[in-house]
């Protein structure tokens, strides 16, 4: 650690985070018969556009402020 530098602190855990992720679509296919047809690139384009829109509307940041203050999240 550098002298005089504060020790890094872990980011807060989001209430909807999944601590251990092991992405695997086999269960969805086996149980539900679901098989994705949207290519990853197309899906990422859609998700990134949605996140940007939510951030521009101050939805994500206002929800995080509310969560940090102990207020319930919408939805």
C-alpha cells in the first residue's frame, strides 16, 4: 500500500445481486424447452441502450441513492 493512501473499500452489494453466478442455459432448455435465438451482440446492444436510458432518466442512480438510505426500491 502506498504511504498516505486510504485503503480501498469494497463496493456495496446491490440488493438484487447474485453472489455466485454460473451462467448455463442447459437447465432452461431441459425444463422449459427454451433456447435463445438472439445473438449476444444484438442483446448487448439492447441492454446497453436500456441502461443508458435509465441512467439518463436518473432512474438507476436515484434507486441506488434510495437503497443506500434504506428506502425500499421501486418495482
